[in-house]
C-alpha cells in the first residue's frame, strides 16, 4: 500500500481543515515545498496536494506553491482541487504532477471525464468525497444526491483507473478511517482505491492495508506529530 502525505494549500500555505470546514482551518507551514522535502526525507515517495481554494471556487489559486512541492526530487505528486477543464489538466501535468484528481467536474460532466480518461489515461484519477453515503462537491460545501457506490461503479465502467475516496466525517478528526467503507469498495470494484480521512495511528495504517486499498492519504496526524511517517511506511509495506 502506498502512502500519500497530504499538503492542503490555502493562500500558498500548508493548512488542514476539520471535517472540510473552511472556518476550522489550522495553518501548519508557510513553506509547502519544505514540508514536502521533510516527507521525502522520512521515506515518502508520493505526495497528495490539494488546492482548497480551487476546490471551493473552481479556479486554481495555488499552482505556484503546488508546483514547488511537486518538483521536490524523489517525489511523485498528485493534485486535486479546482481542476475542471483540459487546460487545468495540462497546467498541472506541466507543473510536475504525475496525476490529477477530478472531483466536481467528474460528477457534473461525465462526458468531459470520459474524454479526459481516453486522452490522458492513468494521469487522471477521480476524487469521491463522501458525506453520509452521498458524493459531496465544490470543496465539500454541497452534497449531491448521488450514491457513492453508484458513482464509483460508473467511474469503473468508464475506464477510470484510480479513485481517491474521502470520508468527510473522518477527515481531520483523528478518530480512525472508515475501514468498513474501504473494505466494501475493494470487494466490489477493481479500480485502485486510495483511502483518505481519519488515519491517526499505525493501527489505522495496518487496518487500511488489510482492506486491499492501493493507497492511503495521511494528513493531520503527520502535522500534529502523532504518527511517525517512516514507521507508517514500514507498516504499509
């Protein structure tokens, strides 16, 4: 299982939200690239970067800071947040990201998603943010009526190779991930599932590994120091 340390960007700074609430934001670093290098030095090979303003507003606002983090040697970085056009995809890939994560646009414009998957293949993943079993959009500010299992089924049939699935109720709460959700997803689908939200201990890492997920995003626990990244990577295998 691959581990993706997370860098969420707002005004060029590395921050974390609680339950996706922009009013509950903690700033952890003014130097996202330096934070990425710290993760690399602890053994990370992958990085998960989110432009929070882009996710909320639909317009990327942190590409310079995101690119600086993505270009840290030794890391493969993915970018999500506000990627809603082919130009956005091209800019992200040109900025050094190996994969972009479509969210709102994937749900609201399935024809666009299919075109991008056909053109860019594995460079496209989809973020499925789940609130009470439904898919949330626009930086988690709105919840659609779409069931997350139905949506992921459509993604798989459309040729999407990877899905980053976040349980919003767990995100930033340090109370453990929704293991049952990820086990169900891995039993039902063959596309790669990357789990996100709630990982706070080595026990959580082991539990996710045993569900069969392809990867896990870790955020707040790394910033608070409650989880040692090097040990987590060893447990992840």
